[in-house]
C-alpha cells in the first residue's frame, strides 16, 4: 500500500512566469558581466578609468552671481592607471557580480520549487536568508572597497579624497527578504505538521 502523497501548496508559477523571471534574472547577470568586461577592455586599450562623483572645489566667482553653496561632483577621466590600481577598482565590481550570480542561482532554484507547487521547504528558507544577507552585506562592502580604490587612484595623483556612499534601499530590501524567509520558515513548519497528521 502506497503512502499518501504530500499535499501541494497552491502557490505555483506557470511555465511562462518561470521563463520571464529567469530571463530577467540572467539578463541582470549578463549586464553586470558586460560592464566588468567593458571597463576591463577599456583599461587594457587605453590605461584609463572614469571615476564618477568626484568632489571638486569651485571658486565663488565661477558661479557668476551669488556663491557656491555645495561642492560639485564631476566625472573624472584618469589616465595611466596602473594594473594594481585597476585591479583594486575592479574588485568591488567582481564581488557584486559574484553576489548577483549566487543570488540568481538561489532564486532560480526557489522558482523551480514554486513551479512544482512545493514552496515551503528548509532549502527555500535557507536560500531566502542567504539572499537577504547578500542584499545587506555585499553593497556595503562594495561601497567601502570602491571608496578605497578611488582614494588610492586619486592619492597617486596628489588629490587625496575618500568618498563612501551607501544606498539604504539595499538594507530595506534585505530586511524584506529576511521577513519573507521567516514566513517561509513558518510555512515549512506548518507543512511538516500537516505531513505528520496525514
């Protein structure tokens, strides 16, 4: 006599939903990889990089009338960048790319379980928690590494400057995914209880 089958949850994705979501996920990976490749090729050909958001001092008389009340930001093209400095600048981009690939793989597996009608499992809870940590930690580390790399490049040209910028939206997104992971953990326990009663 066969044992009763495990009940499926009515939380499923259709085939087209999975295809569209997967395409979007891997398109993000492709764009990130293309950016890393582009800046690498540009540096290899011209030994230059573009730093965005560099603060510059502007004298008051440059403003015409009135006075400068905030420090402007410019895009700075830096030439003759050494391999060591470029590697330091490329490191945060590669770290972000690795995090995006890892997150895409985890979400693709989660979507696969959703497509089979089995969203609540320990593996999916763990996947969501990893994604939450990636969303909170990786952008912070990337911003710090970018600040260090930019500071090193500018210091080599006698223009020392350290800028650290961080978008709080990453933390909010990570906390939302962590809350979703907790909901999945609760669903997993409920599913286990149902299995125990069958």
